[in-house]
């Protein structure tokens, strides 16, 4: 556990200096303040569409996220422009970067463990093999082993490796009392490596999340989405997103590691990252046997290789979604 805690020493101060919004904007740069403020000005100038041309009141239509946040802010009078920008930053960070990061690390771990990948492929082919391009919700719910792989990846590499909470009252822990107003830092990265909860904690083992193996495990022993009343509001949707992305990738590509790129050096900011990127090789899978849609033909001898990596953007300090480069062998 000391080793787990040690990796955060140089980064914790960076994460929690200044305001929440400042940390998000400085570290992720996921929202353009000018766009948000311009949109608020447009909405305030013309809150309703003309009823003379038969259009509906804006409040009765489905609207973009920014419009909805602006409406709530104007109704409550408790939000200023900075608050609105912070909320947009939060939604963008939670809805894009964290999912892209989790999918990338899942693909990396599957590529490193061919036996696990084989089981995942069997499930994906059996469930999604004959479906159209967009999987149905019912099909996604059948990807049980794929979900186990995602959960085990999030145990090892939680997209948000550190969670902060401000105490609303004094909390006693044995002989220690944490005072009201104190900021507490929780590290899922370390919690998920407690040996008596997760034996051989560095091993990638999706079977940890079989129902029988989860029985009796403390409810807060696994917290990649935080926990309690302030658990990530979109965690169920995020899981569906990840299952859909992985299912589509796995049924179309063979995934392997690249020699010399099998080890990761982790970097911790608002979200977890791999310093230098995550490098993978994707080979398009051959057409499936018409008589046996659950079994794929071996890949062609001269495939197109897609080298995929998650690379930090030096201009913004953010790891963007998967960026591919292509070459032929």
C-alpha cells in the first residue's frame, strides 16, 4: 500500500490547488468559455421562439446540455458565468475522456492477455455476430464477460484515480478526528489493490467480478465511479457506452500489443493516463463464416495494421480520444 500511495505524492498538490473549476479547466481544457458565454447571451436575448410561425416554446423541446444548464442557472440565480463553465467542464470530462481512457486500457489489457481476449471474442461473436451495425440495448446487456473485463480494468486503472470530499461534519476514525471542513482524498487506485480484498492485486482477472466472487465484498471496496449519494450520475450509461465501443471494436479487429510497448508508465492528473501513450495494433478481422457466425476466420496473411495510441496533447495537457496511424505489412 505504501507503494500505491507513493505514486501520488507529486501529483496530489497539483490536483487540489485552487478551485474545482480551475483544476478542471487547467488540466483538461475541455470547454471553450467563449462558446459557453456566447450561447448564454444568445439564449437571454431570445428566450422563446416566435409562436407566430408555429414553433414550440424552447422550454418544451429537448435542448443541448449548455442550454439546459443556462436555463437552470437563470432560474436559480445562484450560478454565475464561471459556475456554468465549470459544470460544462465536468460533464465533458466525465462523458468523454474518462470513457475513452477506460476503453483504451481495457483493450490494452485484453491484448496482453490472449486467453481473456479469446473469451471476450467468443462472447462478442455469439451475441453481436448477426446483429446490424448498432447493437441493441438487449444485446449489450448480454455482454456479461465483456462487462467483467471493463470492471477489472477499472479496478486496475480507474479513470479518475483520486476522489476528494469536503467533510460536512466532524468524523471520528478510531483515535483520530477529522474536523468539519477538512478535505479528504480517497484513492480508488490504492483501494483496489488491498491484498486481502483482491488477492494477487496486480493480476488482470475479470473473474473477480463473477457474482459468486463478489458476494460478501464490502460495498466500498470497488469505487471507480465513487460511491454513496455522490456516486457518478452517469455510471450506468458509461458502462453501456464502453460495452458498445468494445463490442464493435472486438467484432471487427484482432487486437495485439506492439513489441517494446507492453509496459505502461502511469501519469496521474484529473484522469489517469499513460505517459507516452498506449500503443496497440489492430488487424481487421476476416469475414465470418456464414454457417457459423459465432466463429471468425483467421486473419489474412497480409492485413492492414492500425497502430492506435492514446497520446497526451502537449498543448493542452490532455489525453485525447484514440488517435490512429496506419501502415501496411
